[in-house]
C-alpha cells in the first residue's frame, strides 16, 4: 500500500469537498484502516485489487476494487450496506494491533451508523485533516487552550505527569482523558504513546 493513511452523519464537520466528490474509509489486506479524501486518493493508495478488502462511503455502502475491460483498476459498484458486526470487530482488532496509530478510543458503537461515523471522524483526525468547523480543546487542571491538531496535543502532554487532571475535546465534541500506553512493563511511567479514552459528559472543557 502506498500510503499510511488510508461515517453516518452527513454534516460531520469534515472539510468541504468539491461538488460530487466523495471520501472513503478502507480496510486493507493487513486489517488496518485508512481515510481517503477522494476517489483519486483512494485509487493511488492501492496497487492491486485484493489489497483493499473493504471500501466504505459515508452512507455505509461497501465497495471493492475491480479491473475494467482494459484491466485497469477501478472502484467497483456499490455492494450494499457494510456488515455491521464484521466492521465493528475489524475496527477493534485494528486498534489493538496498531495502538500507536489509532489512539482515539471512543465508546463502543452500538449501530452501523455509529461505527461508520466514528471511523470517518477518527481516521480523518488521526491523519491531521482539519474539520470544516470546530476545534480541538485541551484542559490541563482548569487551564484551557486550543491546539491545532492531535500532534500538538501530544507534544504538550509529552512531559506532563500525571495525566489525571487533563481532558481533551475533539472538533466533533467528544471528550477524552489521556492515558499512557506502555508496550513493555519495564518502560518508565512517562514513556510510551498517549491514548485518548472517551469519557462521559459533562466535563467542563472549553
């Protein structure tokens, strides 16, 4: 796969797209998920038809890559709604397999619409794609700021210890408490990547 970065609320706040343009979420043949801002970006990310095991649009419809009559790889027709239970478990498996890449941990989705919406929002935010509206908010012991993206939040929290009095709100209004993820038990407490675990409202985050 050519890129590391690879729904349903129509007004999700993601960047406005050109008329007729669509964005997609894909699951590749390793089981990982990616976000693509357009069909052109999607096609450029894959080298052969079986590399994308599932492609999803914002309506929750699924697609596959196929070869046209000239044996050029193209996006095939819609195959119907993506299977909810498979998608939810595939996403949970990807989070477990790639904890350093998928660090926004939202509540367990109860419906296909919830998991599709969450995938489009989370993967775009992880990629650093700025939403059309809304902003990140970081509250450290009552002191609020507006970082530009998740990478900036990571930098600000890198030397923070402990993390208990910190809350983060994403541009879609979901509130998280940061927690350090340790790959190995012997690493120091401040080492490891930071996961952002969703917590119930209300927390006063500006």
